[in-house]
């Protein structure tokens, strides 16, 4: 192929820089971060950030995500920032990502996680080590029966490409390279002045307590913590939010592990261990295995070990199940705690840096496919087809996605209406009965102690039962909210895809002073001339005239007209590409390029394509209406969840209040009995 351009045809336009993709279609890798500390670490490792000079790739209409684009390990990456953690937020972010960056082949969920101290294979996992997913298990999705919880597997397997990539990463050679580079890149980041707060806390801060060693007041135990003896006993509220140091958790009670002891050694121990061995003990290690995902923060060693034994998982996190069904996903997370009640944020900054460093090492193993983008994709935005048949197939796939999104939306709205109605009715009944029992309890204050105790038992039993029921209701409401957000993301993605494809009509049926070229190519003096309007700028045919050289050659020619619109045309014997770009201006809707092939049934195919365009336009109103309904239900469900949590807090307050009243009544009774004893 020969390329001829005027020296000033593209000028110094930002998209002309060879190291930066011309459009969003040029990005294959997405990196999703739920926490600010995670995003900061990834940004620190970027070899180049693309949108810092006034240039912007923009995003699709309706996309609520925030992005940073750049180069990492010679890969074009887009960093996705989540508004909060959780499966529902991850699903919404992934759906919006697909609508703007259609070329994404792999999403990396990068950050911190809770680790299982020992793998099923006998390996010890320490704080700062990295877990790379071989699979993801959503362990809180299933059915609750009277005697057990039956987990339902909702996640499919890895795609063929990601599966083979994961297989490569877990090999001995690749794993050794990744581990060495992770240590190297971690040291480089931690050596920067702005990351001094993220250096490794040290092996003496890596403390693993036995599963039955509770996080409670030990130096000055309160009444609640002092009564905490069994595994299901409560600790006080203050203990839940206090550090091990302030509570007096005894470091002597920790489990002793050989790698920690080795890492404790210093240069003075050279007789016992070479310095290289000491550094090896302190270097983060990389493990591959199944990762557990849920909407709950795991802070129980007993539950951690039970789930790990049952499912074979080696880490716990809260995002990957949300992205899994939207885009091929790999989790790269560093262990910041042991998912037990002693969980703290002491290792979070360092773990975020280690995860980012490992991500760079992993991306150095990824090989981008050659020729993944056609010429128009490198010039402008929007889909590109090699034939009318391919365009028809794309329309059919989009129609299928639209129908699926509409069906799910309808189902989720109906389920949400039923759910909200049922829960509000149950809360009204609960509130009414609580008022009745509460009035009876307070009416007997100061009355006969026997009747008072009976009223107390009834009221307390109701409050405890209500708390349990509200917990289940809030969990179901949260799941309903997550499903609504996922459905809204699917509707948004379908609507954006439909809007992009409906632009093809102007590409095919445009009239100009040169003639009607919607039925194929027309040769004028050995050249092909086709009029292609962009989404928001074209006013006359001369504004967009493109010329490609003769049918027996394949050549690109770029021209600039008086309105400073740059047109690039590529033509072969039986087809052509056209793309239009304007310096410093990105169309509000991407232009669509169609390579029109000569064939006997060309007009018939174009007619079918026109019908598909009209069908998509007719369905766009339904998509908008469906999205509006979903957003209304999302607001209502969020309000319901807030009401449930508010009611839960109110019941907790009432529970504490009547416990205090009951205690006061008993003390008063005992004083009275003591007085009678004295008199007698």
C-alpha cells in the first residue's frame, strides 16, 4: 500500500501523534479501580497520559464513568474509576465502559483484597502478596433454605483468549518474571516522594491471629467485651472501630510463620542467612487461584476459612462478579488484610502499589493483535464494516441485544414494583405492632414486676425478630438495586449502539451535486467520488469530497478543503473506505464508515439495511422510555433501602433503651427487696 498526503493535511493535531490512538476503538485494556488509593498507584506507573494537552477522546452519550487514558507497558489502557465498591457499581461501570470503548478485550480489576492465610496446596499468603484470578466465585448469590444456603453459580468461564493468557501467566517462567518485575516496580514507586506513605509497613506489622482470637477490649474490658467468650458473642460497638493496638490485642498470640521470621532478619544475621534470601522473604509473591466475590466485606476468620475450604478460594474482594459478564475479566489484587475481625488499613497503601506494579508486569506479557483497527478506526470514531453483509450482521446482533435489554428491563421493573410494595407493607405492619408492644411495655413501668418482665420479653422478642427480618429485607433490596443498575447499564449500551448504527443511513443515501452514489461507486476520470456527511458539520458536498486513486491500485490520499476538513479515502478494486476528521473538533456522534462491496444483490442488501435502520429508530423511543422507568425504580429502591436501614437503626435504639429500662427496673426491685430484708 502506498500513502500520499500533503505535508500539512493533518498538521499537529493531537490524534496525529504516533503513540496515541486516534480514537476510543484503539483501546484494548481497561483497568478498573474502586478506591482512590488504587487509582493513584496505577496513574503513577503510566508511561504516558494521553489527555493532558487539551485533547479528549470523550465518551458515549449516557456514559456516567470517569476515565484516564494512557500507555502502560506499551499497551493503550483506559483507567475506569468506580464511584464506590460493590458488585452493582462494578456492573454499572462495565456497562458504560462497553458503550464508549467497544474494542476492550480485557478488564483488569486492580487494587486490594482480603487474603486467605493458607492455600489448599499448603502455600502461605502474607500481607502484600498478589493474587491473580484463575476464576471468580460469587459466594453470596443463591437460595436460603431452612437448613442451608445453596449457592447458585452465575458466572461463566473465561473467554478463550483470556483463558490462554491466564494459562501463560501461571507458568513457571512467566510467574518468575512477573514476580521479579513486581518487586522492581514496587520499589520504584515507593522511592518517590509522593508515595513515602505507601512503603511496606514491615514484617513486624504482618500479624495473623488465630481464628478464635477476637478483636475486643483486653486492657480495659467493658462489660460487653468481657462477656465475649464464645464465637457468636457480641463485642462492643467501640471495639469494632478500634485498632488492635488500642484494644490491647496481644501480638504474642499471633501465628508464627517461617517467612515472617526470615523477613525479620537484618544484615547482622548474615551468618545465618544470606542477604539475598532475606530480600526474597520480603519480596511480594504472586499466587494464582479462585477469588471469592460478594457485596459484603469479609471480617470473620471463621467464615473466611469455611468458605475457603468449601470453594477453594484464596482471596476475597467485591467487584469482579459485576464486570465478569460484561467484559473478559482478570483480577489482580494485593493482600491488605486477612479478612478477619482484626482487619485494618495499615497495609492498604502498600498493597495498592504492589497491585499496580504487578499489573504493569502482567501487561508486559500481553500481546495486542496485529491489524485490530482498520484505517477509518485510526482516523475517526465509529464502527467499520468490510461489506454490506457484515453491516447487516451487526444490525441483527444489535437488534438481538436491544430485545434482550428491553426484556430484562421490563422484568426488573415488574419485580422491583412487587418487591417495593411487599416490603413497604411489611414495614408498615412491623411499625404498627412495634408501637402496640412498646405502649404496653412503657405502661407497665413501675407496675408489677412479673407483668413488666412479660411485657419486656414480648417487646424484646419482637425487636430481635424484626432486626433479623429487616436484615434479610435490606439484603434483598440491595440485590434488587444491583439488578436494576445492571439492567439500566444494558439499556444504555443498547441505546448507544443503536444510535451509532442508525447513522449509516446518511452514509448510504446521501444526494449531492455529483450524483447519487448510494447504489455503489461511480468512476469519474479514473477516480471514485463519494459524499459522506459527518454527524454535525457537513453542509455541502464540497465540504467532504474524497478521492481515491484508480480501481487497480490501493492508495490513500488525504485532502483538506477550504473549511479545514481533512478527508482520507482508501480504495481498492471493489471497495473503498472514507473517513472525515476536523482538527481540534470531535463530532458529538461518531461518523460511521461503510465499505461498499460490488455485488449482484447490492441494492437488495442496501434495502434490507435501510429497513433495519428504520426498525432501530422506531425502537429508540422504547429504549429511552425503558431507561427512564429503570432510573425511577432505582431511585425508589434506593429510598426503600434507606428506609429499611433507618428502621433498623431505630429498632437498635429501642432495643438498647428497653434493655436499660429493664435493668433499671430490676435494680429498683432489688433495692426494694433489700429494704424489706433490712426492716425484717
